[in-house]
C-alpha cells in the first residue's frame, strides 16, 4: 500500500511537470555567447533579422531586445505589451519595419528612436503613448508614420516635418495647436484632436509671466511660486520640455540679466 502511494505521487508529479511551462519572465538560463534570451526563447544575435511575434499575448518588451542589432523587421503588434518602450530600441539601427501598434504601451516615445534612420514603417497606433519627441524628425526614410489613437499631448514639434512621411497619421490624440505645416497644410486639425485640456497662452514676451511687458524679478518670483505650489500651466514652460522647473527659471534669469 505504501509503495502504491509513492507510485501515485510520482505519476502526479510527472503530470504536473509536463504541464508546467515557464512564463516569458520566468527563466534561470544564461544565454550562450552570441545569443539573447527573449520571451522564453534563445535568439542568435548575428543571424536574427526578422522577429514576428504578433498576437502572442506578450506583456513586456525586454531591454535585451536591443541586442538584436541585425534585426530588420520587428513585429509585436496586437499583443498585451504594457509599460514604456525601452530606450534600447535605439540600438537596433538596422530596423526598417517596427510594428508596436494595438498594445497598451505608455509614456514617451524614447528620443533614442532618432538612431533608427533606416526605418520606413513605424506603427505605434492604438497605444497609450503620451509624448512625441523632437528626435522623430531624424527618421527621414519613413514612408508610414502611424501615431493615431494614443494619448499624445502638448504641441507637435516642428521637427516632425523633417521625417519622411509628409502626411503622418496623428488623429485621435490630445495634441494642441498650432499644428506644423509641412508643405501641404497643417498635418492635423482641432477636429481630429481632443483639445479640451489645451491652454491658449496669451501673446507675450518670453518669460513675461504677469504680462506687464517686461521680464524682471517679479516674473521669477511668480514662476518660483507656481513651481513650489505645483500649480504651473504650460504657458510657463519656456523651454518646451513638457514641464515647468528650474530650467525655466534659469531661462528667465538670463532674460532678466541679458534682455
């Protein structure tokens, strides 16, 4: 009877062991030289040129993805990817096609994307991305730039006119006017954007917080107070970096000392 129990226990363990599969995060493997471990698989760094894993229920883009420096195609659309796009994406300088649409990616599009100068297709639509970097303008080879249906806010950087797609898809975001004209009229419109959070900044001298026609110590005091009370609006973001902070104060000090 005791022996039968041991046999039964062994059978159960075998069944459970056969059904077990590690998750995409769960591994104890050290990749051999020349390989990278991604989503439960080893990939040869030198020979992997096309990685197509669309619609695979993946949940994160590992930073190690940047080791695949010979990759031309990366297709990760229609997964469950969340979090930010890793900055290491900028190490994959041979990429020509990057598909990350229809996920739940958040945060800024990394400025390191400027390194992907061979990109012809960049699909980032249907995510929750919030910031469009000026470095997007470095992608002069683009023919398709899809950024629609995200949560992009603020103004569109003028540098977008330097990338290759003269009619990028930007609708259904929260982008504020004025919109750049890249030669064929404004590249989007207020009708295509949710502008309910946009602030119409008054025409004034740069750094003139109180609108009295000059930049002086009073303006510096006012912006310092708004920073300390966390009550600044984008009209005080003089360097247009998306936040009002000490860098904006430095600009105002310089304007005061060297008008």
